[in-house]
C-alpha cells in the first residue's frame, strides 16, 4: 500500500505579518505625502488670497489717503496718526459727502471702517461705523508698525527720522504703510512684505 504524501504550500503566519507590515508602511508614506501636498496647496491658496486682498486694500487706502480733505464738520483732514491705526476724512465713495475713514490692525485682521456724518449739527458717530476686513493674515509685531509718518523734510528723513507716533496730524506730510503677510507663520518659510508711500495732497507744502 502506497503512502500518499500531501504537500500543501502557502504563507506562514510570519510571512503574512511581514507583508501586512510592509503594506502599512507604504500606505502611511502615501498618506503623509498626500497630506503634505494638500497642506502646501492649501497654504499657497491662503497666502495668495491674503496677499491679493491686502494689495487691493492698500491700493484703495493709498488713493483715499492721497485725497484726504477737511471733514463735513470742519475737522482737520487727519484725525489720528498712530502706529496701527490711521483715521482721516475723504469722499471715498464720490457721493459729495465726506466720510470718516479708519484703517486699523485688530489682532491679525487689517480692517477698514467708514462712518457717514449724520445729525444736526453733523457728527461722525462711532456706532454708525461699518467695517470690512481687508486681510486676515497680517503679522506685524509691536516693533513693526503698519503706519510710519514723516514731515516735509522727506526724502531726507525717510531712513532715520520718522515722527513719533501718535504723530501730530499738523506736522505729517507723508505716510509709509507696511504690512507683513503670512497665512500660516508657524509653517511658512517666508512672509510677504507689502509696502507703499503716500503723500497727502492737501497737506503738501514743499513736496
């Protein structure tokens, strides 16, 4: 009687575990790659959007500052000139009336506020201010002001002699704007710096 030997081939438990481990390592690497790709794409979009918003906001702001004029109440064209807040008057919407315009940094939000004069006699009431966020990712530090002010000696004083903030509105002739933009500062390798100079036409004398 012949003995029939039944040879069965297959994977051992150890081989299964090794294959499973290799599969898990590969899937983890793929997942990390996808995650990193998504992060960089998301960051690039956020950074690009914030820069574009800030650029449009600064372009509009520069134009409005340049056209600053006395308020409908008779107030001086510049009301406040501080490091992180600038308040002035101009007819920003071309409706004949002069509005109170306020640009300021609140945390990382760069905001524009507009107040229409109302009442009799006319007043610019704080509760009537409407605001819009121009950029959500401004990272200026306390040592890095958004607004720097200069008098009529510009350009000779641009490097070393800015006016002390809050500046006396009657002495300033030029305003330097600097926004430090970064959507994700703890991750991004570089920030975007947006700068511009603007002269107030109605305040110019020797420029």
